[in-house]
C-alpha cells in the first residue's frame, strides 16, 4: 500500500513539473517565478534522490526478508515432502514385499495344484479297476468310522464282519435298541457314471451308459438288502456307502426312482459327508443311552442307600433310647451312691462320739 502511495506522489509531482514548464514555455518572463521554479526543481531533485535511495534500500530489505521467508517455507515444504515421500516409499516397499510374498504363495499353490492334478490323474487310472475301487471304498469307510468312534472300538463297530448267512459286511455298527446292528457295505459304480457324464461321447452312448448306471445301482441295492438285513440279528435297514460325492449328488438330484427303490428295500444311500453325519448321530444316541443307563444305575444305588440310611436311623434311635435309659440308671446309681456315702460318714461319726463318752465315764 505504501508503495502505491509513493508512486502516486511521484506521478503528481511529475504533473506539477509539466504544468510549470508549460507556464515557462508560455513566455511568462516573471523572474521570481523562474527562480522559484529553479529552487523548487533543485529541491525536488534532491528529494527524489533521497526518496530513490531510501526506496531502493527499503525495497532491497523487503526483498531480502521476503527471500528469507520464502527460503524457510521452501525448507519446511521440502522436509514435509521428504517425510511423506519416505512414508510413501516405506508403504510401497511393504506393499511390494507383501505382493512378492503372495506371489510366492501363489506359486507354491500352483505347484501343489499341479502335483494334485497329476495325483488325481493317477488316482483315476487306479480306480478303473473294480478291485482297487473296492479297496478305496473300504479305506474311506474305515477312516470315517475311526474319525467318529475312535480306532479299534469293537464295542461300537467292527470291520469285515461275518454274518450268520456267511456274507461278510464291510462294517457293522452295534447300535442300541431299537436300531440294533446296522451293516454297511461300500459300492462304487464308477464306469457307467463316467461314460454318461462324458460329453465327448454321443448322446446315444451317454443314454445307454445312464441306463446301465441305474441298473448297477439297483443291483447294489438288491444285494445289500438281501445279504445284510437278517431278521432277528440285524436291523431292518442297511447302509450303502458311495465313496464319491458326485455319484451321490447325481442320484439325489436326477434319479428319485433309485431313492424310492432304496427306501422300499430299506437301504440308506450315503456319501462320505452324509455317512459321517449319520454315524455322528448314532454315536450321540449311544452316548445318551449309556448316560441314561448309568443314571438309572445311580438311581438304584441311591434307593439302596436310602434304605440303608433308614435302617441306620432306626438303629440309631434305638441305641439313643438305650443310651438315655442307661444314662438315667447311671444318675440313679449316682444318687444312691451319694446317699450310701453320707450314711457311712454319719455312722463313722456316731462311733467316734461313743468312744469319747466311754472314756469319760471310766475316768
């Protein structure tokens, strides 16, 4: 603001000088005016020189102060920018290291997937043999039974159990009444299932495979119903274990006629997950029944203890009455003893007095 005022003053002075010069040019020859103008011009030049000097010094100082402030601000901004850049670099480094770690994990997972795919291919090649598929189902069944009931728990389940009709079930569950003994047999109808789900085959081939698949499942249901349900020994139901979830899902989703046939033949069709849940339910039932059995035994023992306690109370009351009678007799005997003792004391005193009187008479 001060600089603006100074500039305006300079402009005003310049205008005055121009006016005065014009007046001088108009041939006004007044000497006093000329001298005054000369004096005024001289003083004005001096004032302008002084003003110029002070103005330049002040302007220089203001520029220096402004430069210092700008430099300080720049330094502060530089420090803040460096701090934020360092923080950004650290975060970027952390993010980059995290990305590298995840990439390494993805690489490891990819390697595991590759190895797993090769193992699946080898497993498929192994499962093409019926005997190998049977062993695979039995191993899975054994693993599920061990997971639910524990290892070698023959009180609840047994493997390769021979029935009275000489058929051998893959496993038998010794469930409590009214369920009873439940046989489990593993079946794996894989060949026709793979053919009917193979899109590379023609529609006719897949339809033929579908019919054969349903025939295979029905044969397994009939075989389990006829072999492993024995009246008077086993439950009126048996379990068919399918070690492949895909086959179980196929039957439940698209073949209700097979489910009706199994229900009519009293056969439960299960997969690894459904068998585990079924066995877990049976295990809980067994535990609850055992707990109830022990509770009944405890109730019987408590009733016996109550009878014994009643006998104890009767005998204690009888003994207490006897003790009270004896205590009363003891008190009576004590009173009699006191009386006898007093009598003896009085008798002793009388004899002593008699002796003293006889001596006096003799004298």
